[in-house]
């Protein structure tokens, strides 16, 4: 496999379970697949199928029982907690269903937050945050607080925060789940542009067929097993 075609994410024989008191609850079974660089992948499946667990493992939020996850050239399953935190800060942009913005911080301050873990100066952090907000069409809302914005605008701030460090991958967990249909379409169109125009690799968990239709690749989980069939949306 040439460097150009090497996947950005390689998942091999991944198992995950959770312990509830004395009971072990298996969640994912022998998950193996690749994600190409610059891909827009939607993970679908019924509630409890393991979608969010798999996303959290890829993003380094949670740890697998066994198996490997390579992102770029790094097997993140071998990293210490400190190394994993540093890797997440530099390599992963997070987009959540409920935005996770800090209410007492202005939009530009919320977007700056991931940059506090970098070597950038205060002036550079502000410039990067302003540029990210401009990219999502919110240059005019930089000084506004989350409570002064609509749900769609708050999610755009969250997307600006996710891309401000120029991460290797963007992970999105039900990014339109708390939005009305019009706002959801705007957010999905923005994610499409990030993928198409900026080459961002996006991994999105969704139960919404309309959201999944924006992705280029569809994969389905059911009861912890990955369906071997891969769906491709027409471009």
C-alpha cells in the first residue's frame, strides 16, 4: 500500500466491554476496518449498538479491552493517559450534540480553548480563533455569548472550536440531534464543505438517515458487530 493510499485510521480486532458491579457487559466485538484520509464516514445503528463507544475509542476518550487503533502512524491504544491527552489535543476535533460551550465565555474565547494547550501566544490564539469563526460564517458573532445565539449558531461555534487546531480527524456525535431541520441542514452542509474543500476526515455517529446521506461512506453497527456491507453515497 502506498503512502498516498494508506488509511488515516486503521482499526484491528477491537473488543470493548464495561463492568457494572460484578457483571461484564460486552459492547463491541472484533471490529476491524479502515478509514481513508479525507473520508466522510457515517456510523449508523440502533440505540445500544455501540456507535458512540466506537467513536470514543477512535477519539481516544475511552480505551479498548484489546485490539489496536492506528491514527496516522500512532497506535493510540499503547499511549499512557498523559500521552493520550496530548494526542487528543493535537489530533482530534470534537463536535457534540449539545455543543459543550462555556456559557460565561464569548464565542471567540470558546474557540480559543483548545489552543491553550499549544505553544501559541495569546495574540496568535486570538487570530486563529477569529479565523476559525470566519470560516463558519460567524465573524460578526465573535463577542457574543452562547446564550445570545441560536442552536445552529452555537453548533457552528463548536465546529470552529473543533477545527481551530487543524486536527487529523473530526469526530461528531449526533451533531444535528438537538437542532431544527433548517439548522441541521446548515450544519451538515458546513461539514460537507470541511470535508470537500479542506480535506478534513470526518467520522460521524448519527441515527438520522438525512444526516447519514451527507456522508460518503456508511457503516452499520448492530449489537456490537460491524456489518461487512459498506454503503457509498453518490457524490
